C-alpha cells in the first residue's frame, strides 16, 4: 500500500507534503531499494524474526535523515541502558543510538527492546507440522507405497513357487496384469497404514491452520479454513485489514514518525499507509454506514470525510436529525396539529388573485 507523508494545517485540514525531504526519503530510502522494496524487506524480517532494523544516516549539518539502510536481524543486538537503547551491530565497533535506528518490533514480553520470534514461540506446533510433512514425503516417496505380505498356511512353498506368486502379485500392483490367482491356503496381509488410516490429510490441514494463526493471517486466505463459515469478499478484506494489517502498520507509522521527524514536526506531520484501494470493494457498506450516522445525528459530514481521508468542507461540522422521526405515542397529536395548522397555512399562501 502507498506510504505517504502528511502535514496538518491550522484549520485541521491535512495534505500530502510531497515537497518535504521525508517524502523523498520514503520513496528512495537508499541506493539499492525503492519504497516498495524497503517496506517489503522490513515486513518480511519483522514477520519471520519479530524484528526489523534500518540504520538512519543523517545530514551532518541539519541532522535530517537522508538514508535508511536495512540491517539483517541476525546481526543486531539491542541493549537497554540508563541513557536509552543501544544497538550493537556485528562487525561494527561503535553501537548505534536508539534515535538513529528504525526498529519495527513485534510483540514483546520480558525484553522490551526486542520483539518475540513468532516461529520460536510456535516451535512445538511447527515441529509437529514438519514431522507430518516429512512422514508424508516418506510415505509417498520412492519405495513408500503400501507394503504386503503373502502368508502361507501349513507347509512353506518352495523358493521357486514363492517367487512366482510374488511376481504375479507385483504385476497386479504395477498395473501390468488386471488380476491374479493366489495359491490355495494363502492370505494377504497389509504391513503399513494407508494415508487415510494415518490421517495425514487432517494433520496437514492442522499444520496450515496453525501456521496461519502464527502469523495472524485468516486461514481462509490460504485455503485452510475448516470451520465452514463463509463470508463475503468485502467482509474478508475488512477482516484481513482490521485483524492482520492494521496493528502492524500502526506500529510502523508511529516508529517512523518518532525517529524521522523533528520535535517541532511531531505535532503536525505524520506517516500513513493508504488502504483505500484494499477497502474499495466495501465502499457501499461504508457509504451506508456514513449515511445512517449523518441522518441519525451521531456523525457529522466532516467526521465522515475524515474517516475517508478527505479534507473537511465548509459547514460540515453540523449534525442533523430527521424531522419525520416522531415518537409513536405522539403520532396522533402530531397529525392533529398539522390539520389545525392547515387553514392558517392556506391563508398565508393564497394570493389575492387566487393564483397559488
């Protein structure tokens, strides 16, 4: 989604400040990456390890950020000191101060400086899934088909007879012969479980759902939803935005604002990912919601415009109440008042010449 740098006017209206140096910075964060590539790289690091780092290079005179250089998570160690957070980089002598490091972090627990690795948190469940995958691979791999034993009752057959019986059965299994006849007094015994008996399909489905849950992605988006609950495409997009994307991008926006803007700019400038294109499919529902709010008197037009990321309009702060909403017990007196007022209205609107 587009990442934009907004400013706020004194009247509360907002605008995209494309001329600001930070707008140039987020569109070209470094020599090797575009904005899209930078955000993608940082998001991947964040989701796979719980942390994403980018060192800030500042102009030596103005101290403005002029470059963002991503650093692989495995090379960074955060340390909380009495003066703030320091980031120790593998292969670098001097640590980087917290103000000079963009740090996207996931959920934290005991260590407030470092996000928890979601894969390590779910290692046990993931281990079960990997075990099921490997077992499935072995099952369906070469020489992993169903295995059988031909059992003779009574005296053992000669080697030649046993080999002949075995070969005829193999011909059937391999499709070379449609049928075979086993010697009298022999039985077939299955030596291993079928995929259905081993419930591999159920195990694989559980693994997909568990991994989706690990990364906060709705299971239906990866075809692993076994709940049977169906919803509209619009509702699915809204759920994905609200439950999965919004918490992450809110953290990113706040971190960028905290580290890249000056103290004077923090009150009027901010970063924002724009998700209108993602939620465009639900425009009808949003329009109905705003319409009900404005007509019901609990939402002003400008509040609705703000939710759509539009600037306020003149007179848009007024709230409205529909005049035809009359309490049920007052309906009869209200109608009678209209009847009583009709002659006066007629006298006022009739012209002397009779042309109304």
